[in-house]
C-alpha cells in the first residue's frame, strides 16, 4: 500500500511501486483530466505537479510521488478560477482540448516560479505538444494570465 | 467586479509552490461553469419536463434550449457551430443554450432523422447549415403559432426576441418555455424560408465556445477517459504487418502477472488480426502484453517497406507510359525553347495523423444489447459494424460518442470499434481497449506517399513559359486486398487533391503503381506566377492552383 496526497486528499493505493503515476491517477483514483499521450514523457499531456514542480506523470514511478503533494488539473484551483484557466477561456485556447490540461499544468508551474515569463521562458518551459497547433493562443493566454495574476 | 478584489491564496506544498488564485464572481466568468455540454458527452441534459420541438432541439419550461449535435466534436467546436446555426433562426436567448450529442441509435430507428452523422470532408458547417437553419426556423414558427393560438391572434401580429414572444398590438408576452408543449403538436402548413447571410445576427458574431470551459478543468471525457462499473482494460496488439495473421501465442507466460484477467485473440472482417491482454488496469494489461510471446505469419506483405515503395516511386519518375491527365498547349516544345529550365523533385512519406489521443474504444456486449463508447468520426458505421460483428439487432446497439482528442480523418475508419467489439464479445463485462502510442502509429491509415517532379521553363523575363509535372503515387501493393488498409485515405486525397477521375482509374487497376501526370502551359500573366516551392504540400497546392481556370 502506498499513500498518495492528490489535490489535498489522501489516497491509499494498492499498486506496484513502479507503476507510472499517470495510471494510478487515471485508473486507480479515477481522475481522468490528466491525459495519456505517448507514455514516454515526450508530449506532456500527462503533466501534473509534484511538490509544485511540473512532472510528466507517465514516466514517473508512483513510488517517487509517495508522501509528496500531487496536483492535477482537477485540483489546480477551486471552481476552475486559476488565472490560466480564466485566460484560457477568455482566449478560447483549446481546439480538441486533449493536450490542454497538460499545457495548463506546465504553464502553472512556470508562473509559480516566474510571475512574468517572456516568450523565451515559455518556449523553454512549456514544451508540451499540441497537434491542433494552438501554440500561439497558449502563449498569449500565459501572458494574459500573468497580467491577471499581477493585477490581483 | 473590481479585479483588485481577487482573492489570492498561495499554498506552500513541500519544496515548491502551487499557485492557486481565485477570482470569485468575475463578470466575464458569469455562469461559465453552468453545464452547457455534459461532461460525459454521451449523456443527455434533457429533463422530463422539457419538450422536444423537433429532433434537433428541446425547450425546457425555464426557456433553456438544448441543441442536438449530430456531428462529432474533435476540435472544430461543433457544439457551438451547430447551436449557432439552429439558434440563428430560433431567436432564443443564446445565454440559455446548451448542447448534447444526438443519438445514433435514434438516427437509425427514425429513418436517419439526423441526415448525416459522419463528420468528415470539412462538412460540419458547410454541408449542414441549411437544414439546421431550417430546423431552427421551423421550430420558431411552431412556437409562434402556439402563442398565436393561445391569444387567438394572427401570427403576423407577433414578434419574437430572445425567446420572448410579444403580441405587438397589446404588449402581451409569452415565453418559449410556456408554449413549447403546444408547439410540439403543431404542424405547419408550409416550411418557413430561412435567412440569407445578410440577415444573420448570431452566426456573424463571434461568441465564446460552449466547449471551452469543460476543457480547462479536465472535466470533459474523451473516449480514453470512459470509466464504467466493473470495467476491464485491454491492451491490444495487431499484426505488425498489414493483413498478417497470429500464428501462435503463449497465454500462460502472462496469466499470473498482476491483475491479468485473460488473453483474447481477435480478427475477422476488416479487423487486423491480433491479441489483447485483458486486466484490471491499463498498466497491468500493457506490461503483460509487452511480455506476451506472439508469433506472427506476415503473409504477403512481410517484405513491403516504406523505403522500398519510395525507391520504386523515384524509379518510376523516368519510366515511359505515364498517363497524361491534363495537357494544355505543347509544354515540351515550350520547355525546349525556354531560356532556363528549373527542376525539382519532392517526396512526401506516408504520414500518420498523429493526434494526441491514442486510439481507444470501450465496449460491452451482452446477448441482446451492445454499447460502445468511442470518439468516432463515423458513428453510423460504428453502429452498423457493432451490429454485424455481434449479431445483435441494430435497434439494440448504442454508440456513445465522446469528445475526440484529434481525428483528422483517421477516426473515420472504426477499426478500433470493430476490434473492441470483437474483444468485448468474448468477455462478460465492459472492456476499454487502449492502443499504446506505438500501436496507434503503427496501425495508422496513412496520408499517402507521393513523389513529384516539377519542371518549369522560364522565359527571358524570368516568368514561366512551361510547366511539366509528374506525380507518382504507390497506393496499392499489390491488389485490392490492401484497399481497406492503406488506400481509403489515399483514395480520398487522390480524388480531392489531384484529379476527379482518379478514383475510377484507381479502382480498376491491379498493378502496384498509380501514375498521375499533369502537363500544362502556365498562362502568361504577370503577377499570377504559381508558387511551386515549399516541401510538404507543394504537389497538391500546385495542382489545385493549376486546375483553377484562367
């Protein structure tokens, strides 16, 4: 049995220690906002926060997250009111939307350490793939979210 | 509200930070979280007290309008566009509009009531706009007729805005929600005319997408996210060579692995033969499948490779006997007389659609009912396939369409549906079949490979005087048995992008090669020089430009 703290709730899970965190979050706990895209840490659709850092959950054994704080898209903010989520809605960023929880989580980790990221910071830190090609809107929305957070 | 009132809370967690900001009651945000679309997209929002005016729309007593969307949502914001096309005519309150998927099962039971559920050919708006406007206009007129009947006044004395009907001479008002039940029983003597684009008041304005709120908090379910009570998970591996067969596999090698339920073989009509491991979680299924010894019979195509096809295509650039499809003037002579000749050969490989959501399908098969949860571009064929494979009557087959994490045409094929139904048929519980990313790529329906040579003759002023173009496509190798596998997308691309008679020639040929050649003299018009540079889509672009008259 492993003890996991996800979105502030504690879960006891009976899984092998090497199981990727992604599948524990999705299949064992049932939070499906965190997506499976490639299983190799390449696309970023599975991005969650572990102790505030963006982590690709498909390539992280669950044992490494035990005892730490895991945040998924469902727990990013109460009522989906994180500045990024507001900016995302304002800009109608998603197309198919499948990669967007990961994009938002990667951007949230960036904003948490850099409240006013420049384009170069976004390029370096938010490396998630989007097949629909929403990159320009993602970038705009991150800038907009930084602005919203600064005004608050 | 003033942005300064935003409440900011920063949660310190472990060694890092999670930034959590709350913006209560922000104006822009008014009611964003109200359910405009069910987060399980296959579920209905319609309540018992609501009234269906026609199959496309339902009016609730509180004037909420629910639009039935008969196209799949994969990023085009179809729920929004369909709602707008109907509400353009309905004249209801846009802020009270919500949308849900139309039922595929009903579509068949009621003689294809939704007309066209296949979501392809860039048609969700282009093909359906007029009949959706008609559905909205028709519903509006029935609601108006109901109000006119209620007051005993002629229709001509009524006006409507935002779902509120006014009797202009007296100022009396009725809401759509109040007359919906009566309207549902009304038959119009004649269908109303629909608006022309110059009369649009809703479709011509940008509105926030109904879909977006569900996509920024992880709540909306894609096929991959379906969870059912008692559900099993399957990891599937189909023959790595197209149309290969399973020779043997050793289920005992994995049956004691954690969580493994069973090992299931699948195959049949239009199903690539293969094996799936069924387990209590996808991870258990996948790791066991990776360890499962499977021997394949590669069949006729074991020696085929993309590299081989590419070499064959390049070699064919200089072979005689290519079919001339278009010829205008005498380009060869013009080329000989040109001041300068430029030549370029481009090739594009087979390309996977490479959407973000790997292929998946959830199915439950019982003796008299089949349920399938899947993101598909062709829910109609999904239903017919599921009925055929199980022998269950169509009326008892339910396709629960999901949001789709990218389709791009690939999800027209329903090979995932056929495979999942074939697997579920062997189980007594629902099963979610998931293809790994690798499996999804390996079993794509690829955009076809093409090799194209462009030759242009330039005159003394640098403008082209001749353009000779040869395109080689290897679409079928060899005969029709690969048609369903590689060629369905090839066919569409070829027909649409190259030449209209392409389909006919292709269907009748049984050689390995398809030859397509385009010759023409580019008309000499300053400022209209075609752009033939750029790698990937140069062939299609150049040809579609070339085909434009003048």
